[in-house]
C-alpha cells in the first residue's frame, strides 16, 4: 500500500506542479553550472530497506571532490566550508532533494521514513547505538519526523529517537501530516534553522 501511494503521489505531484518543478530544476542547474561547473547531479551510496544499497540522487551542493581529503563526514548545519553559495541556498529550501523523486519512483525510498544513511556512517553509528539498525526495518524516506523535529546536524542518538517514534506510530495519516509539514518548511526556507519549534505541536 505504501509503495502504491508513493507512486500515486509522484505522478500527481509531477503532473500538477510540473511547470514549477521544471522551472526550479532548470534555474538550479544553471546556477550550479555558472558557479562551479559540471556535474549538476550528485549520487551517493546509501542503505535502504533491509540494508539494500542504492544510489541516492541530489543536486550537487558542494564543491567538486568535496570528500577527497576528508572522507565521509557528519553534516554540520550549513557551516560546512565545502558548500557552494548555490548549495547553501538549495539546502535551505530542500531544492537539492528534488532528484530523489527518481529514487521514490524506482522504489529505493518512500516519501516518508527514516533518512537513508551512508553505509560507512551507518556501521559506525550502529556500533555505538544498537537501535540504529532498527531504522532499516521500514522503507527509508525523503523526509521524516527526525528531519522536522531535529536540525540539519541532529546527532545519531536523537535521530534514532525520532525515527523510532515514527516506526512505532506510522500510519497513512501520519505520512500525510509529515508530507504537508515538510512542504511548509521548504516553502519558508526553514530546513537549516534552529527555529522550527512550531512543528513540535503537531506531534
């Protein structure tokens, strides 16, 4: 049922908002190319449902070869020196996540669920927090409670706490609520802000 609803939401969303989506995508691509050249898209290995590995797509928000020297690192709420100016903007409004509609269409992720983690970081966090593995018992998602209630750099400990709330209470109504709230946060450019306390009253 969840998979069917994901496909319905993708088709309805693309059909209804295709003019807006196409405009946003084209403008984003142009600004990325002007500032830092190609490539425009960026793919990264992630772990999905039942530890299935897949390529997650995003608009590139960092400089090229950003992890050549540092390797995989934990997010730092937009203070990351590797972010481009365009990258900071598209992260603020979650525009960089738009290519993940492809992942939803392919069945790699759902609209709502725990965010898929990188294999290297997942193994590291799972050793410290055994419950971290429970995140893979459900389909991973484009957005979730951890993203709405947490910050961009939410700690693994808090991330699993939020994700377990979703796993234990997931329902169609909760998914719809999370999607609506995520759209609102995107529209006001509030993803990298510490002032999302207004979201808490919905959970």
